[in-house]
C-alpha cells in the first residue's frame, strides 16, 4: 500500500515537473543594452557626486573650525569657547542633515533613482511577462541575481528576446 502511494506521488510529481516550462533572463545584460538605463545610471552618479561634494564641503568646514578651535583654545575666553563650540556643532549638524536629506532611504537620491529607473524596470518586467504568457512559461528566473542557479541552458535564456521586444538590438 505504501509503495503504491509512493509510486503515485512520484509519478504525479514527475508529470507536474515535466509539464512546467521555465526560462532564464539576465537582467544585468538586458539593462546594459538599454541606453536609457545607462544614461539614468550616469545621471544618478553625477548627482550623487555633486551632493556628496556638498556634504564633504560642510564636513571639511566643521573640521577646519574644530582644528582652529583646538589651536586657539588656550587664548579664548569662556564665552568665545562656547561660541566656537556652538559653531562647530552647528556645522556638523548641518552636514549631517544634508547627508540625511540626500542619501537616506527617504532621501533625494532614492527618490531620483525611483523616478528614473522604475519606468525602465516596469517596461522590462512587462516585456518579460508578455513573453512568458506567449510562450507559456510558469517561471522566469534572473540568472544575474540568483546565486542558486548553477547552470542554465542558453536554450531557455530569453534575454535577447526581451531586448528585441523592447526595440533594442543586441
């Protein structure tokens, strides 16, 4: 009885596995072949560099204020010490707030990345979904990001087809 049940389960599992169709895509490859994605990445890098320079400038100012304070502390009155310390703390706080404004998870860089990348990513996702629906794929895996894929046959890689559907040559 147990053998018969086990045999039935194995047969059903084998038929189910055989009936499913799979495909692979290489999202890195796809995005590298979409010029708009590369331009968006370049734009983000430039903005990030500019904003980081602003943060670095404020941080450098705070460090300079602190070094000057250290050099002159023996000559300063208590009121002057307090004023200098307040200026240093204020500058450090300003740098910290600017860094948070630009680079936090809710910051400007994240918002800009979302605005630039989401439409492109949605377009790629829709193309993959359309191809999967057309060909009857139940599962499409990204070979670029999934470390669990040890080998994927090039026969089931639809990356070039996705690029063609999006209007890009490869």
